[in-house]
C-alpha cells in the first residue's frame, strides 16, 4: 500500500482517464501528485523524460498518456499510433525502472485482443489469433507495453501492473468530429443536428466556437456551417453515423475506470495477477469493464432520446464497423475486489450534461 505522502506521477493527467485518476487519488487523500502537460514535457523525448525523472524521483507512476483515436484516425495515421505509443511507453516505463519506481500502473486497451476472440474475452485469449485490421498498430503498441511491464516484473522483481479498459467515456472526453471515439462523436453529432432541427443557431455557434470543425467556427456564415457539418452527416433532418450500427460494445464511465485503476494501484501486486505455481507466467494484465454490452444502434437511440432529437438516424454501411463484438470477461477484476456501478443510460445522461455545461461555461458572455 502506498502511503498518503507518496509522490505519484500521473502521465496524461489532463486526459479522459488521467484526469479522473488524478481526482480519485486526491479524494482518497493522496496530495503529492505530479503532472505535466504535453507542452511542459514531451513524452516522445527520451532526454526530457529522463530529466523529469531525475528531478522529481516519483515513488509511483500511472501511465495514462497515449496517442488515441477512433476508427478513422487509426486507419489514417497507422504509423503515428504505433510509433508514438511505443516511444511513450519505452521512455516512461524505462525511466521508471532506472529510477527505482516502487509501483507502476500501465493503461492499455481491450483492442489488444484478436478480432475473432471468444466472447467474453478473458485475459488468456491474448495473441491467440489475428488482430482487428483497423487498429492493429495501436494494439501491437499496447501489447508491447503490457509485455514490457510483465517482463520487468519477471526479470527484475518490479511491481508493474497493466490494466486493459474497455471503451471509456466521460468528463474531458474528446468530441472532435474526425478523431473522437464513437460515443462522444455520436453525442456531438446528434446534439448539433438537434440544434439545427430546432433552429437554435446560438447553440450551434457556441459549440463551433468551442470546438471548430475544419477551421470553421461559430463566426462563420450559416451556409458555411451547414456545409461543413453536412460533410460529417449532420443536418437538421437527419444524422448519418458510420457503419451498420450492429457492432456490440461495452462502455465504462471514465471515473469508474479511474476508481478501478486506483484500486489496483493501491491494493494489487504483481503476484496477485496470476495463479501461483505457473510454469509459464503470462497474461498478467487485468481487464477493466462492466461485462455488459449494447449495440451501437441502441446507443444512438439512447443518445437521441436523451437529447430529444426529432430527426432521423441513418447508417452508412459503406464505412467500417470495426470488430463486431468486443466484450470483456471481468472475472479477474471482480476477484480482485472491484465492480462497476454506473450503467450506460445514466452515463449518457451524465456525459451530455457535462458537454452542455462545458459550452455554457466557455461562453458565459
């Protein structure tokens, strides 16, 4: 157990999960937290990372920083996803080892599992068959990260734990129309369509001033705004979403992922992640999810109902669906003492309220 005075470095402390982990640690009485923005510390720069560890000498590290995105970004920027994530992991985990960090928590993703993995996916199905093509580079980087942790533990007796969260959503999510994940992207698309449907141009302009689309902000002419939004399938009469809507997905509220992560950081050691007496110690990572799934189609309907959009939801089947089914087996997590509480309908309500509040706060004038 880390004492309350322990210095904990949270890499990615401004991100979706990192910010939630930071808050969770503070709520538990851990005040000696260290964070750096990308501008303050570029984790791709090995020299800068070494200098940071030399100066700060953290007792524990949470590696929540990563280069992430949805299907479109993963397809277009394949080199960026594998190179940058490998580089971040190499630098942070390597310096953690060289500086004698007592505990490290590495955050991966359930996209590490094969495309045709048995459902629900246990930790042991890792590397049993080919990965999903769309995010293969990112998945390989994350597999390398968890194996790096596992290998340091086995060779050097370190205490590095890897957790693999399912699809996350929550406060500080990314709502960029091109490279966000599916749930925040759908919330924003349906919200903007609802605003167009109700002729609420003030709301449309506030939204675009906060998050411009292709350089178009709320000061642009109405026809310019409608043109750029229609390119993303957003109109007053309908919203067009990617794929068929058939894929099943599991969603976990980010603040719950943070709670699970901190629970593991404080209460789980490497020896707890595998069966004693194993000849071959592998797959010591821990799935973090709800163990429940819902179709993308049904998520869209829940969002439509929450927002009150009176138009039509359409699906573009020419666009990729990604993996059709991706449900985690959370037996290991439950055995280690953590269960989720927030279900998807409550989570969508919370995220939509957070999204609306953010627009109002940033545009009080």
